[in-house]
C-alpha cells in the first residue's frame, strides 16, 4: 500500500466491516467502521439511499456509500446541498480524526464527536 499511495496508510477499514477484539488488536492503526450504512449496495435505489442518508446522518458520522452505483451518485447529488444547508461539512476520515481527536492503534472508530471541554 505504501508504494501505491506514496505513504504509509493511517487507518484500516476491514472488509465488510468485519472486526472483533482480535482483529483490532492485530491492526497497528485505527480501525474505521461506518456509523451510517445507506444500504446503497442492497437497494440500488436513489430515493432509498437518500432517505437513509438524511435520516441516519449526524454530526461526526462516518457514512458508507459505494460510488459504483448510479443510484448512489444521484442520492449524493441530492443530499449534499441539503446537508450543507443544515450546516454539515464533508471531510475525509483523516480530517475528522485530526479535528476531533486522534484514534489509538486498534481502536474501532465509528464516529467522532466534538471533544468534551
């Protein structure tokens, strides 16, 4: 991976989100798991994906979507202006962790909330 992306990875998303204590303990970086699954792979219906996204997204969400489905792309095109109008900002998971506190190696990260003051 280092050779392909030009730097070492900073986090790991297990295939299918499959993780447990043993997996997390074996991974020397944060383990990323989504907190919102739009089920786009299952429905392949833009309206259904849009409804999941709008109903389930919250501040600090990590959203799972697949860019290979035209229905997902259509849902995202509809959702982004609405979510932006509601005050959401879209960032990479690395940026989310940088803004809201780093994750420990092996920590399963589902979302990040503002740090407690």
